[in-house]
C-alpha cells in the first residue's frame, strides 16, 4: 500500500456512517492509518453539516476513535463539537467530512436545496476559515427502500449537489466507487460489515490520490 499519507494528521467528522463499530469509524479509519496517517474520527448520528458549527446533541448516539485506540460509544452524551474548535485543538493536515444521507431528505417529496446549500457552505466556510484542507465524502448507493426511504435518484441528486457545492473541499463521489446495489445494506442506508469494508477501502484509496492529501 505504501505510506502515502505518512505523518498526515486526519480529522474525520460526520453522521451515522461513523457512529457504530465496524462502520467507517473502523474501516476508513484503519485504511488511512495503514497509509501512514494519524487519524481521529468523531461520528454523531443524525447530524447535518450545520450541526458542526456549534455543539449539537446527536439524536441517535455517536462514537469516537483516536489513533490506534478502540471505538468509544458516546451514548446519550453524543454531541458534535464546533469544527473551528476541533481544528484549533487538533491542527489536522486534512479534515474529512462524511455526510450526505442525513441531508438528502429521502422521506420528503422534494430535495430542500436552499437549506442544504446553507448547511454545506456553512461548514465548508468554517473549515476554510481555519486554513485546513478538506475532503467531503458523499453518500453511497445503498439500496432502495428501507426505513429511510432511500432512492437511487435522490442519492444521485444529493451527490451531484455536493459535487457542485463542496468546494473548497475536494469531493469524493461514493457513487463512482461501486455499482447500484453492489454493497448490501441492513436498512437501505447503512451497509453490512462487508459493505463498510469495501466503502472504507475505496474512500481511503480515493483520498490518498487527492492533491489535498499530498
């Protein structure tokens, strides 16, 4: 694999895909670590981008993992930490945002574009103001239906929206990392353990090839 990211300090923040052991807090965290990065992951379930501008309680738990340590479940104490504060403390060489499914509003007839734009640009602006480099990872295909009402069409819409609005963060389009339904899910949105292994490895490879990670 080669230590392409040797010595790079990486801060990963995001929603439920980072909030359970064996999700990306394990697989992506491990992949970047194997590439030489020093990684800190904080996932708060149910959060939108704007929730990371100030301390905001999670709605369904969360988890944190520091370096080679184990995943710590945060339970009812799960809350975001303001991104400016996190960056000031950590001084990461790269911030990775894993978010999209929570803002896609799968259960709504129309995509809340104006609200989503405010959410995304609020967070990217706060990261940019610190001078930190960043990467935004969009949603995977998942599977249609399930408790969240996910559809491929809305996942595509959300991903295209992020691709157009995540700057100055680089964008990793997870839809290009697999085919529809290739990675199986447990509920339409969250993947199986095997699915997260594939997604984590694919994200890690994509990040390692980005100029922002050099």
